[in-house]
């Protein structure tokens, strides 16, 4: 949302709605304000989100036209206290003539009040742009962490540079040593054939905070999933591939530019987060990848493990804001060091 230069005196009428019942009006609002791709995103994302409990808040002007929108998508996490339910705040849009502080602030305050009154939600969170960040802070959201992108050099088309990258990988293996995961087999699977049920429930034990996944999450966050660019890498004990994998990573790419990204990173208790990296590098090099990226919370132990594995933090960051609604939610939000997520659980 872009900040306004003029303030409207009339606050739109706000009400909770099933977004599917007002799909055309919501789509029109976004298309009219520079987001022509939103209808496709809506059709891909909202039906499954509503089945999981997603809601929208609509603001209407005096004529009944939709001029404001805010949606909240439920997300479930396993934390030290218990399983907690969060709401990810997504798709804030305000019509140009209402882009002043008070209409948007009134909308967000109403969202918070309604969710507090309904119960069943432990905390709210968002990865907002700058104007929305200021509005959320006014609603007493606090910064819980920073979503940061990390990049691992994989290969290079220039022989000398590629040799340097190979030496870098060798140095990393020598520095990190061979842990309990040495000898594990790395296996690649086309996403079309991968059983998502094997990674739906987080297997990590407290105090780690990890998210529950379902098929709808992948299809909503990854346009076209499962596409030919999507594949999973699993790590298995050397004595065979029976039972759940020790680790499973969802990779999209490499694309035509040679870049790939890790969109989900799942592992069993006791398995080092970086254990799949050597096998992943080998697979990516065979596929012509030059750079691999992943985004996670910079303040977490998971991010530190990625840095030890050779991932380099980049300057582009996004704040993650949160507001606890229950004691369990407050404890979960405060345990930022224990969070193990990627941008799959966010809105960016």
C-alpha cells in the first residue's frame, strides 16, 4: 500500500466477509490499483485458504463500493508450549482516495479487535511493506525478526571462477566436518511424484518452532506447483530408504538464468540443518545451477546454520511484525531464535 497525500474525512464501513462471496469486487479493487495479476493469484489461493478458515475484511464507501481490503490466512505452528494458531495478514489494499492514515488504521484495528473477540488465534504476523509496517506498529505489532535472503554459490560458467567455488565447497566440508549424517544418501524426486504427506507435520521437537504444511500452501505460494522446475531432495540413512526421510527440501529451479531457490526445508530431530547441502550442491551442479537462495529469519539458529554451510546473507531484508493474542502466542513470538521457516510461511 502506498502512503496518501490527502486524508478522507469519511471512514468506510467495515465488515468481515467470506472473500469468495465478493471475489469480483475484491479483484476489481486490486486490478484498478496496479495489480493485474491478482485475479489469478486469488483463484489459486483463496478457495483453499477459506476452507482452512481465512477471512477478509472489506471497507465500503457511501455508495457501497469496496475501497479497502485485508485478509488473514490461518497458519499452524508447533512450538515449545503446544501447537499454536497464527493468522498471516495478507493483501492489504486501500483505494487511492482513501490512502490516508485513519481509514487504513481503522481497518487494521477492526481486524485485530475481531480476531481477539473470536478467540482461537494465538498471534498475528505479517511481512509488510514500509507504509503497512507503520500502520501495524500503530496497532501495537512489534518487530519479532527479519526475513533475510541467503545465497550459496553453486557453480560458474567461467572455469576459473568455478574452480574457486569448488575450493570454497571443499573448505566448507573440511571446516564443518563429517557429522552423524555422513554416508546418508541424497535422492531427487520430481514434485509431481513426491508424497506431500511425508512432510506435512513438523518432526522437530521443542523448543524449535516449525510450521505445518499442506498441499494448498505449496500451490498458493508457488504458482504452477508442481511444475517441471519443482523437485524435492530427500536425505536417507545409508541402510536404505524405508521410513520418513531424515531431511526433505523443496527446490524450484534452476531457471534459465541458473538460479534456484529452496522453498521448504524439513528435517528430523538430531539432523543438522546443513546436512543435505553437499548432496544438494551435487544435484544442482548437474542441473546447471549457478546460485541457490533461501530466505529465513536472520535472528534464528537456523540462519546461523545456513551461514556455516556457506550461504551468504544479502542486503535485502523484510521486517516480520507480530502481535500476540494469548500467552502461548507471546512465548512463540518471543522464541525467534528457535524459528525454522522459509518465506513459504510468509507473504513475500
